[in-house]
C-alpha cells in the first residue's frame, strides 16, 4: 500500500511537471506575444547583423522578450539571421515571428524620378534600400562597368529609367546598378529601338534630348511639340538654344554653386561649355537631368510641324507659345520677359 502511494505521488508529480512543461511550451511557442496596436510592424535586419541588433528592434514590439529569446536560441535563430525587411503581424506567437523573420524577406517598392545627377539619385536610393549613397556612386561610376555597358560618366544617368521597381531592402549597390541596366534594356524594346533608328538618333541621344525637353516642360501634352522644335533645329543645323542647358552649364561653375537661376540672362549665353547650346550646334555630350518616360517617348514620337521657336506663356504658366518665325517668337519672348520683370525676377 505504501509503495502504491509513492508511485501515485510520483505519477502525480510527473503530470504536474508535464503540464507545466506543456504550458511553458505553449506560452513560449504558441501564445500571442505582440505589444503593438497596428495590424503589422516591420523590422529591418542589416547584412551581417548580430542577434542584439535584431533584439533591439523587437523589444518595443513584443510583450515577453525573454520568452522570445529562449525560443530563438532553441530554434538556432540567434546564429542564423537573414538580412532583409520582415513583417510581424499582430497576435503572432514567438514561433510565428521567428518563422517570419527567418524566411519571409518582403520586397519593397523603390521609386525615383527627376534626379538631376547620379549623386542625387544615389541619395534617393540610399533612403530606400540598405546600400549607402557612397557605395552606390562607386558602383554607378565604376569605369569597368561603364565601358562594358557602353556608357560614360556624362551619359550614365540615362541608364536609370524613372519608375517604381520591386527590390529587396537588403539589395547592395552593385545589384541595384545591374538591375537598372536590365530594366533599361527592357525599356528599350523593339518598338522604341525602331523609332530611335527612324529619327536618326541613338539611345543616348534620345535620352539627352529628352532631358532637355523634360526640363523645358513638365506638361506631357506639349512635350512632343517641344521635341519637334528641337528636331527641326537639328535637321537644319540650327543651334538648339535651350535655356536649361545654359543653367546646367552655369551650375558646373563655382560662382553658381548653391544658387538657383530663375531667369536666363545674356551673360549665361557666353559660358564656355560643351553644354552651352547657344554656342555649340548639335546635342550636348550628355544628359542635363533625368527625363520622365513621357519626355523620352515625346522625343521618339515628336510632333511633326514647322515651328522653330517657343517661349514660356505668361498667360498660362507651365505652357509655351510656339512660333514659326523669329519675329513672332520675339513678340512672345518679350511678353514673357515683361512678366518676369513684373514679378521681380531679375536673375
């Protein structure tokens, strides 16, 4: 009888221990352990991060950090981290969280437009993925890559077609650059290549002219007409006389650093630069800014007309008045110059 009591006691203790262990397992693995009120929260795990880095991001998101630590060690997550962006959903258990941040790297939407230089583009991209701006600039201007891809530093900006793209957050600089080259070649499909050939321009020349068109007007509806003006000038050997190229040339000079030119003056037309399209005929050696897709397609599908001139429209700001003769253009130009003077814009 005494032995039976001992056996019953041992069995009861075993049941209690098993129940406690089961509760511990449930609590550590399967019970909800989130502390945020939103439906989802995100963490960003850098390349080569250690567990402490991840833990610091998790601490404000979890109710019981110690329980998570214990399970993370048992599941060997602490020594097998993955870089990327990961989601934690409200009500997730520790087990669900570990499974998510171990294997569910979420793509991000990366976007850019209207960047004036590779340096500014790098800064914009560095705010969206792990790669920093310095690494991006090094990758973008790598001489070996540029030579292999048929670019120079003056034309390299044209490789980056402004749009939204899907990337993993932990993409490095070279992977970003290489992906952009792939997207550029995809953008230049058979149709666009055929149109460029039919108008007698290379891809780089299309991109350069598109950058001027885009700086002249952000109105997609009139970009083909502006492109047509420049194509007419190129055809007859007339200088492009594009004011945005004068601004670009000026901004390369020390005296114009950290300034904004609101009014192009005669002195700007005397700047010695291959980008001065008043002094030089033909296209400048590279892009002056990043053109939108609308401007690129405007060049490829330029409007055929007899206009040789255009001036900003003082009655409809953002748009232009077009002219076939210099006399009419001078009337339009003087009208806009008077408008600028009336607004106190003298430089």
